[in-house]
C-alpha cells in the first residue's frame, strides 16, 4: 500500500500555498508525542537520548475521498510511516477515516518544536493541506509526570513460538563451543534513512522499515569481512504486508553491490540468492516451509558458511544447504525487501557471529 510520501522532506511554502488556495480544508493532522498531546511548549519533557514515539492522526472531515495522501515533517529525523486506518483498502482517505502514521527520533537537549504537514488531492484535482506543530523539552535527570494516556500504553515482549517441523527436516547442530567473533548490542539511536527506508536502534534491536515497493535496504553492523562462521539472529516482523523478504546478508563486497542473501517471508517461504550486477540470481528459489512462523511473528535464523557451502536453519530446524564459489569473504548484515507493497517493518536482535568449532 503506497500511502505516504516517505521522503521525509517538508516544503513549508508549498503547504502554506495550498492552505491559502483552499477555502475549506478537507484534511486534518494531529501530532502526538509518546501517546500524549504536545501542542503547548514545555508540556512534555523527555530525557536526552531517549526514543520519542510520534503519532500522526490524519482525518478527512470533508464529504469526498482524498488521494495521494502525503505526510512529512520539518525535522529530518522524524520520518512518518503509514500504520493503519485505510479500512476498506482502497488507498483513499475516505470521509470519517482516521489514518495513523508513526515515526521515531532521539530526544535532543533543550526546547524543541517541529511541524508536521499532510496533503491530499480531492476529486477535482485540488491539493488540500494542513499542518500541526508539537513541542517537547529535552532534559537530563528526572522528567515531569507522563500524560495519563501514556500510562496505558502496553509494552509486550515477542517470543519465538515453536514451529512445526516440515517433512525430512533436521534438527540444528550445536555450535555453542565456537568462539564469538562478533556480537551487536544496538544501543538506542543510530538513525539512518533515505528516500525509501528508515533504520533505528531501539531496545537492543535494529528496526528497518522499507516504504517503497520493489526496494530493499541493508545494514552491515560488522564493518569488517568474515569468511567461515556461524551466524545467529532473531528477526521479528513488526508491520507491513506478508508479501516481503527479509533475512541476512553474507560476504558483502566493499562495493556494496555483491553479496549472498538468505531470506524468509511472512507468508512462510525461504530462499538463497546472490546479488550481482544489480540483479538477483537464485541459488535456492522460494520454497514453502511450515517451520517459518508467519505473519507478525519472530523467527530465529542461523546460517553456517564454510568455504563454498552454506547451510541455513530457521527456529532450530535445518532447511537445507547449497554451494556457490562466487564470493569467498565479506561483511555480514541484515536485509529487508518490500515486494508488491511498501511498509515492511522488521527488527533484528541477538545477533552473533561464531567461529566454526574446531577451526
């Protein structure tokens, strides 16, 4: 569902111009910080360096549906992503619908303000816009009491459910005796984004959102090459369509254009391929497996690289192995791909690289 601008760019002159031209705006935006109202300066205090959760409520108070809905923000590090609200799935902001966009950023010191803007196009081709400004103060030490509606926000932990083993599957080998060569903790912060993706570290995980259909985004925390190793990572799908691909990047070259990928999807498939010359080359084509937890769920991925042989496991079950000698060494990381629809969100945590036992 391609709903939002996703560029993170904010054109104040364009929005003001459209507000002036439209005598009766048929679109509205309301910004919230950490679930509470933030329309007055100094109402919200947040400790410096903490994660801020932004919510943008987009409403249509008019009588006709709106298309081409775009949500942007004046701050470069606030990147609104569509979450929910298009009840009938027609990609139109219908009268009475409220669409929810969300974003995250890191609290900065001092009094802060930012202006979010939304625009949409009515049936006559008129571009209608609205803006809303929110405020917070970045402080050290204790903060003011949080809003009452913030106190009702539930925080849940996602666990990996036991997966049903597929026929002829093999239980995982024990690699725990191998020396840990690398592990990642993902401290809060480290925001990165481009025109089609957004990354942020939060709660010990790397969260990656890919908003544009037909696009993928990678993160390489190792920053150095590895050849033979055992990779373990926990993945959690947090949102978006089931038509996706996510997993791990192996032996990525310094050019960034060549690497292997072991991938799984939210509808229960896995595969192994090679990225080369801006094309994907299937080594193991998409294959259905009951081992993979589907939907918004967690899956534990393990890949063992030894020379030209790669074996791959999901949730403690070996799914198979393949061979290819194109790449001998390279960086290791994560990848998320949006296929037919954008808005794919996946978190990666508990990431370790071990030496092969006996090496």
